[in-house]
C-alpha cells in the first residue's frame, strides 16, 4: 500500500479530520480510547513481571521483552488493518479516519484552552484544577504565572508527543508505524520513570521512546520557532538543558517564540524539584498562554502542509 497509495495525502487528510472531529465521544464511551488497550496490557505485565524481589538484570530484561511484544503486536495489527483496507478512495478515507485515533491536535488544544478560560477570568482555583489534568506536578500552590508556565510546557511537549511524532511515524511507517509509536509512548508514560520501582523495568520503554522521538521533537521545535518568527536562538541554546533528550526542543522553542521563561523549580508529590529554565524573558501570563495556543494552531497548520508538499513533489516528479 505504501508504494501505490498517495501516502502523504492520506496523512494530511488524517491530520485535518482529527483537527475537525477529534476522537468521537460516542466511540470513547463504547470502547474507550485505543491507547487504553495497550495501557491495560502494560499495567498487567508490570504487576506480574516487575517484582521487587527480582534482580535488576531480570527486571531490565523483562522490560525489554515488554517493548518487543508491544512493538510486534502493534506492527502486526497495523499491518493487518492496512492490508485489509486496500487502496481504493473509500479505503484510503477510512484509513485516514482510523489514523486519527493516534493524533491529539484537538484534544490537546481543548485541554489547554480549559486552563486559559479560568486564568483569564482570575479564577485561580479552577485554573489549577484544569492544569492538573495535563501535568504531573503538584498544582495546588501554583500562582497564575506558574499555571500559565505549566500549561505552556505541556502544550509544547505534547505538540511533539501527541501530534508531530505520531504524524511522522504514520508518514514513514503507515498504521504499523503509528501503532508502534503510540504503544511505546504509552509504555514510557506508564513505566519509563526514574523512581526505583520502574528504573530497571522501564529502561527499555524510556530509551525506545527517546529514540522514536529523536527526529520528531526537533521538527516540533522547528515548527514552533518557524511560526513564531523567533525562538531559534533559545531553542538551540537551551534545548539540551532538559533532562529528556527530546522534550527540551519544543519547550525551549516555545519559550523563545513567546519571549518568556519556562521551566524552573516544580513540586512533585510534595517534594520541590530543581529544573533548568528555558528562555530569558519574564514568567508567562494568561496573555502569553493565549499567544501560545495561537502559535500551536499555526504550527499544526504548517505541519499539515508538509505531507501535502511531499505529495505534490511526488506527483510533479513522475
């Protein structure tokens, strides 16, 4: 299918459909989100395999087995669905619709907009509750600038994880690539942590996720810097300060594009944690969060144009 279908056009269609429709609420109530299925498997195997009494070597090895199983199952499932669809126009439209389950443009925008609304209304308690839905840090003590910063950091990082990276793997690997990325990303979010419980077992998930995001994260940062007109200098200077090899690129680009400072100390489970900062400006306000959402929409639009341009180039090259 990848050789005969107008592949980039299908990716662009999937991005457009997801931005317009999101994930159907009725389907979510009926079957849950597809990410919940590998999540259930990951959690079940983690409980069974990640035993505290087991040696570090055994737990790391079983973590590798988990990732191999997830990727193999995802590739097989994606390949089977893709093979059954064929290359007719209705099949390609259905393919694009199926691919929307791996994208999160609309839901990410809605979650961040839900933080902006109470923040603009000076309703700090509601803003804290809303931002707690999208970040892992403690939000009860955040001031308005802290809420805006947390939302912008999540917006920038999730632009990669939920939009650019899935689109990249869909473009280069079809449904098998998309499904494999989402499974690995889910595994990383569930077990790829540095705490003692997960450090060995989640090692393979974290490293595989790092590898799969290597190109997309830098592309996501570049898109933000490009639509912002600035941000390149801060991105190139500050991106590597992040503990993650990838998350710093879109976050630093967002800080530079908005002329604000992101990062800095945060509290997790009651424990203050030192973090690097990105950017040289002041802490962000509600107005900056609104500008960040506008940059996000523009970056998504620019992302849609990339597969369209690739498709056009392919047609002209024939």
